[in-house]
C-alpha cells in the first residue's frame, strides 16, 4: 500500500512511499482510509521519536474494506471514523472495532477526519467537568482544533463559555461565532470565578487559570503546547472559603472506554452541520510537508486535513 513514511531527510520529515498492508487481528476491521487530519502532538513529538519508515497518524476517516473476523464492528462498506496510536497516514488501516465510529453515508471525509483526537478530547474533557448547564467554563488555547470543539460543545451543553486566545482581536469573531460568550487574551481577564477549565496550553496559563477556579471547580489539563512546566507560587494550592475543593485532573484518551460511541455521535453532529470541524488547511497528502511546517510554525489554527490516496 502507499503511505506517508517518516523520513527525517525529507521536507517536513515525511515522504510518500510504500509499506506492507496491515494484517488485522480478529477484533480489528480493515479500513480503506480516505482522509486524515494532523495533530500538533504527533508532528511535534512523534516524528522525532520513531524510526524512519514508520507509518504514523492518529486520526482517519474511511470505509470498512474487511469486517472484523470475530463479528464485532460494522459491516463492509460502512463509512467510519477511526482512532489508533498509529497507521492513519496510509491507504489501509487495521482498527480495533471498539474505537470505530460509524459515520453517515455521504459525509465529507475531511470533516470526519477532524473528529477522533480533537472532538473526542473535547467531549471527554467536558465530561470530567460534570453537568454544564448554567455553569461558567473557561477554554484556553481556544482557537486550536480541540479548543474549537470544546467551545462549541460547552455552549451546546448550556455553559457560559469564556474562550482564551493569544489574539482576541484576530480570533474574537470566530470564537463568538462558535459559541463563546466572552473572549479574553489571558485567563486572569475572565470576569469572576469559573466553575470549570479545559486547559489546552499548560505552563503559566494553566497556573493562571487555576487561580480563577471557584469552589468545587475542576481544571482538566488536556494540552501542553506551551512546552513549559507548571510552577505554582506558594499559597496557590491553599483552600479557603472561596477556593475549597478545587481539583486538577488529567486523562489519557486511548485508555478511555466507549470511544466508538463518542466518535459516531460526533461524526453525525459534524455531518449535520451542528459542529464546525474547523478545517484551516486542506490538501492532498503530497502537501504534507507544507501542512506540517504551518502547524509547527504556529501559523495554522484549527485542523489540517490530508486527502489520502490518488
């Protein structure tokens, strides 16, 4: 099969080549991939941590070419969205059936390919905050792929949404259109205490966001684009009348159960136009180097989508 292979001598660290067809286990379906989306983590970190010739990629949309031998999962010809630790940047992918989301027929594969990491991370992060109706939720790094989904889903769940972005003047209209009630440059600009935070930046912004977390509030640390540690000043973790029972939580998306259901639900919302997939770069996998360069250079907000194959 054709695939994008890690090659550190090539532009963007990737080149088109061939790789062996995957051999699915009994609990896996063989999926013909039609589109994939890039994530910052896989191009910033994974590309440098695997041998040349590796086929990476977390997110993919496609069609079931061979159903799982054990009878689980969807039938041949079913459109799906898929999430696995690798293998999305190829024409064929073996996928565990419990992380296959069934998608509507005729939906845009590029839009569906944005769902797995970005959409599922946003959904699971908001689940960790608990019921959102009438609560105030702060989203940091709101213009990225995960951030855009988080803003939309939090608004749909009835939250008052505060979106933090480095450029409110440039991104404010977009974020308000996605559902944000307030757009700020830093967490400390948010008015009053917040009930929950989905932090997609880490570093000093996480510390700042925790400072405005109200009593009983939860901060979900779901992104680390700052590349810096979290240094809490003395007293930041004290509890008092207004800061009682606050918590910071993390989660590892591939370890979550029930992801197939989440992926299917999100795929249907995207296909129906209820969620904006936030595609800001789209092209053939021949242009992967350009997309990787834009993503690593901070010039690409939202999602980059590659069409797989000819």
